[in-house]
């Protein structure tokens, strides 16, 4: 990469507000480390979320590998991989949250059904 040039980042995914600095950092990396790497990998997570007290779910870990593009620095590829991993982690969070609430909903329905059944039996016996 020529001295003073910038890597285009328009192809990178939309990022949550907290990740926007990575996009800027990616665009500003211009020097290589001299290592002869072809691929970089980034692992994020696991992260545990507890949307309801005493109930939690875990997302990750997620690992993303990126080829180092011709003219791209190792640091630039690492940041690009991290951006992609963060986007995948966000996607996995949304899917996991929906599954988590689905399981809670099923558990509440089963408990209500069991409770109603006992109430009816107790009423008939009484």
C-alpha cells in the first residue's frame, strides 16, 4: 500500500455506535508489521446476558477469519475481522434472545397448564 493512502471501508457492514471507532481505525491503518501472514482470525465472546433475573443465555464465542487482501496491512485485516465478528455477535444475540424468550414462554404455558390441572383436581376432591 502506498504511503499516505487509505483503505476503503464502504464494503464493511453497518456497525453499532460503539463499533464506529473501529471503522475509523481501519481506515487509518497504513503501516504493516512486516509479518508474512495470509489470514487473521478474531474471536469474540462468550458473553452472557440476563434479560430476566435468574434467567440467562450465552452468545459466542464467535471466530472470524479474514484473508489479508493485497495491499492491506495485518492490522487492517484484523480490524476488518473484528468488525465482522461484532456484526455476527449482534446477529447471534438477536437470534438467541428470541429463542430464550420462546423457551420462557413455553415454560410459563406448561406451568400454567400444570397449575390449572391441579386446581381442578383439588376442587373436585374438596
